[in-house]
């Protein structure tokens, strides 16, 4: 029985389903504006944030030790999310820092999975898309922390929420730049510049890797 369970774990680690993880990211992006419209929005936010943490632990870890370690961090992060009351306190710094750390590790695992992939299929494409979106998720706590430390770092509407910076993160990552949020402080400008470059580098380098692996797979076949 023990050997069977270990084999199932190993099969899971070798064949993660990144579609579910990708869907959890999309839900996390869509949940905040939906929560603003309907009653019970806070419950929706709690569910979607918990879901992306769960999917991160299940589908981006590559061994049992990682699964347990990431699971502990995810539980701690979810607890911080639940008790965060958006008032100025030490929690305003701990929560985004923990979010930044957790999703940076998740991004590392995604890139490692793509680099180690011997064949290119739908799952690898899902992983690539997930990695791109996670860059935006990682950048949001950066901007949020800068705004907490330097209140006038951004030209933004009063009382901005974390979602405002998540929105700004993806607008910058995709180089859309509507201009409704603008960096003013030099640190905010630097992070914005780095994010824009990182997004372009990710697309360029990962596209080259994916095409190279696909062509090599075609040659072998």
C-alpha cells in the first residue's frame, strides 16, 4: 500500500496538470471586480485566494518535501489574508512580503518544469502561460509595499487596494499602459521598468525554448 501511494505521488509530481493552476490564477484576477458588484464578495475573495494557494501547492511542487513545505507556507499566507483588515500595521508589510516570497518560489518551480520538459504539449503551454501571469502576481506586492512605505509613490485614486496594484502590475506587464495609474517615486518607476522588461524577456526566451524543444521533438519522431 505504501509503495502504491509513493508511486501515485511520483506520477503526480512528474505529470502535474497546469490547466487547473492556470484557471485558479484567472479566477483570482477576475474575483475582486466581481466581489465589488455582488453581496458576499469577501467570501468569493477568500475562496479564490485559497484556491490559488491550494493549486500552487498541488500542481507546482516536484517532490513530497516541497509539497509539505509549500503547504505550510500557504496555510500561513492564507491566515494572514483572512486577518488582514487593511489598517496600517506590521501586517501590512508581512502579508505582501509573504505573498511575494511564496509566488516567487512557485514561479521558480514553473520555469524549472518548462526547462526540464522533454516534450511540448498542452500542459507545457499551460505552464508557460501560468508563468507569465505569475510574474504579474509577484509584481503586485512590490508595488503595494512601495505604496505603503511611500504613500505618494503612485498617482492613483485615494485608498488603493491590493487589487489596484494587481491591475497596475498586469497593465505594465502587458505594456498596455492606460495611464490611469502612474509611478511617481523613483523606486516605483524602477519596479515598473523592471517589470516591463521582465515580461518581454520572459516571452522572448520562453518562446525560443518552447520552439526549440518542439523542433527537437519533431526531429526525434
